C-alpha cells in the first residue's frame, strides 16, 4: 500500500469518527432526553462514546437525572456503563442528594446498596442536608439509620440540623438532636442552631436545640424588633399539576395545540397556590419553578418554591451573578415561554465561576 492510499484511509477514518462524534448530544439535548426517560437514546449515545458522567445543562449527569426522577432503569444503565456513583456535578451536587431532595426513597436505597457514599465531601451539600431542608422525614430517618454523618458541613458550614431549623421541620430537628447532632456547631457566620431558630422565629424548635435558660437569655439579648418573616419553603406540587405539565410538554413536542392544556395547567397551579397558603402560616411560595429548568420541549416537573430550586443551585446562581437569570428562567417557564437562551446564559455564568475558582 503506497503512502497516498494510507493517507486516504486515514482521512476517511478521521471523517467517519468525527461524523459519529458529531451525533453526540449537546448538554441541552441530552438533558431533555434524559428527563423524558429516553433510555434508548442514552444507550445509543453511550455506545457512540458519550462519557457516562456527561452533564446536562443544569441538573447534572444522566445518573443524577435518573435519581431526581426516581428512574431506576435509567440509573442502572449509566452505572453499568461506568458512571461514578459519587460524582459531584459542577454545581456541587450528587445523585443521592438529588434523590433525597425529591423524596425518592427507592432511588436513595438503590444508590446506597450499590456503594454510593451517604456522606458528602467536606463543604458540600449532602443527602442529609437536602432531606432535612426539603422536609423529607422518611429519607432523614433512613440516612440516620444508615449512619450518615450528622454534622456534615455545607459550603456555608451549615449542618443538616440548621437546615431543618431554618425550614421549621420540627420532627426532623427532633430526630437529628436525638441521634446526636451537634447543637453548638456554627455556620460561616458564627451562628449555631439556636441562632437560626431565633432568626427565623422558630421559638418552639429553639427549645429543642438549647436549654430553656439559654433560649431565654438569647431572646433577652436580642434587639427589640419585629421578627423577620419565616423563609419560604418548598411545597411539592400535587400529581395533577405534574401530569398536566407532562401532557403540555408532550403536546408541544409533537406540535399539537396546547391552549386548552395550558389553561388547565395554570388553573391547577392557582388552586395549589391557594391551598398552600391556607394550609400553612408560613410565607406562601412565591414562584412556580419547573424543576430542573428544562427547555420548552423537555419533560419538566412542577414544584412551587419560594426561593428557587436546590440550595446548591440557589448558591451558584448568587455566586455567579446569575440570580436575575435564574429568576427570569423561572418566570419564562411559568409562562410557557422559550428558555433556551436563558438556560445558555445560566450555564455560561456557572462555568465562568468554576473557571475562576482557585
């Protein structure tokens, strides 16, 4: 074989492989397909060379999206293809934490049984943080029983107990204290669980995390002022809202009319808002967030929240100067408007922050 023939073969091979690579998805396309539970697409892309820990535009890897959804077959596929059970996404989250946040007990158990760590790296949001923050009592009890680190520290040095106190989850705070969680650990602002309880006017919980005399002393020493409003808390949307949203996105993806479905969806959201306000004395949720913030044709899920999505997403948005983008993204999704450009800007802001980190 002469040199010209060898060169031609090399060029042809390079063209073939570059063409195959060109078929791999970008983060947005990958995220939408995984949210749709498209296991065939996932398997095909993995066969074509997609890294098993490839991240979608916002949530994370295929394994993490599966954990968020409780989609165990999707999780199985990625783990079989080499996905890292303990992979930490670019915004500092792990699959087990997302499953805990969403209350997906079977997914949490599945991950633990296959060797996923229940303890996050230091100064990382962990599964116990997220379960305590989201009020997932069942998951908190599971993690405590499995020996999770009770005083794991988040990026702001907050402990799971502080998260439960902040959100007013009394039974979870009680369980954590009974299990031995520290009541004197302090955050990066030098505040312990008692300080958090007083800041958010959780006076009943305050007596769980400090002796009565300490609570009385702290209250007496505090400046006289109107108590701040409790922090907004996550309120899971009822199945009706999620199902209508799924039908709406499916109709959009297939090019079918959506006006009637959109009216039903917004009516269901309004009913849930009113119901949430009546059922709690805390501040009513302020925004509808499409969990995972997918594009117009994705299989988004609805969740009413007051401050955004997971703590890591909120923190990254603030640190990256992308809080306005995140709010605009939430508003666009609530109105059914296109979100591709906002998603791109959010991802770029987070990537810039990562590149500038020491």
